[in-house]
C-alpha cells in the first residue's frame, strides 16, 4: 500500500458479496493511482471476506467489525484513512475510470477546498438518469438529498471532525444528515461532470422498508438536526421546503412498496400542504405513479 495516498476510498459492506467485486474492480480501473481502498465489513454473514481475499493489490485494506450499520462502518474507515481526501463508495455502485483523476484535477484548481462533490448517473438498467450538481448545492440540499456518497470528497480534517451519525434507527438518512451539517458550515465545490454510477436494484436497503420504520428513521433524523444549533439555523432558511421534502420522501418510499397506499397519500398531502410548489416536482410524479 502507498504510504501517502491522495484519496482514501471507503466501502462499507454488509452481505453485498455479490456486488462487491464489481465495485472494487471499478476502483482498480482508476487512471489515477494514488489511492487506498478501505473495505469495512459490517458483520456480514455471507462470503464477503473470501471475495476480498481474491484481490491482491496492496492498496486494499480489509477491516471487519460487528454489525453497527453504514454510518459506523464509514466512520471506522475514516479513522483508519491516510489520504488527504476521503471519499465513499457503496458496495453496489461503481466509479468510472477517470473518477479520481477528474476529482484530483478539480480540487487542484480550488483554493482551500474542504468539501467537493461530482455529478453522477443513476442506472436502472436501460433507464439512465443524470444527476447534475450546481453551485447552489448547499441550498439545494434543503430540498432533498441529491448527493451521492461516491461523489463526495472531504478533506481529511473535515471527515474526521464531522463523522456520520451512528444512530441505528437513522440508517439510510445518515448521509443526508451529514451533508446538511457540512452545508451549514462549508461551501461545497461542485463539478458537473458525471464520473460515477449509482446502480438501482430491488435489493437496495432504502427500497425495502415499512411505514413504521420510515417514521422512526425520520424522527431520529429530525432530532439530530434540531439538536445542532448551526445546522438547525441553516435549515430554518427554508424550513417548509425542507420538511415537505422529508414528508414526500416518506410518501414515495411507502408508495414503492405498493402497500399502505393510504399512508403514502397522507404523507404526500402533508408535504404538499407544507410547501405547495413541491406538487410539481419529479418526486410527486413518482409518488402518484407508484400509488396507482
């Protein structure tokens, strides 16, 4: 392993052996070579460890821990990182070959870049959706989590000071909660070029949920945000928009289960009443599409 990698890439993985090899291969294919890859096995019961052993690149580090959820796994990786910048990759997603090179080039042009994000593609098989970030991303985060872990780069002092929440009930929202804390404190540098892909599949954990679990998740999320004065002040700039985004997120994920559609409708209406303009959003269209 290189003694001074520029990037530390952290993959948290729990029972994703079937996907992990593709994600790791996308790191090995990078045109930029100054990286280390830290795979944190969050208590998997499948053959994740055996899959990792098939890779012999010395830049790859494997850490196994008891299951504590993604936030804790990412934090474990961040605390072990040696790079100047930390970035994250979910075990079922991929980086394009020039992902790190493009990030390196962009960061080099910035002055004192603490937080940087690149754009990405959502891949649903034949259906592709490009998520292009803009310089308004700090404000945009109040309307929903458009960021993706694989496209966020944190200067290591930031990454180790501002860790992911390890509250288990918040799992699935721990990234948005962190981005909001960071957006309240740092300007995000943005690259519009697409250099990675979020791969949608039926086993993604955000899809498999219940209305009760979603409500517990958001209660933990709101409690964390409202308990941080700097972040709560930031959210208050567009409070109605923020909470409308939360309510319609709940509605969409209930609708995607094709169960409890009355509950989905109630949450959707609650979001629309909080911020009527959200009626015209892509999310509202997706809710209606999956409800009927």
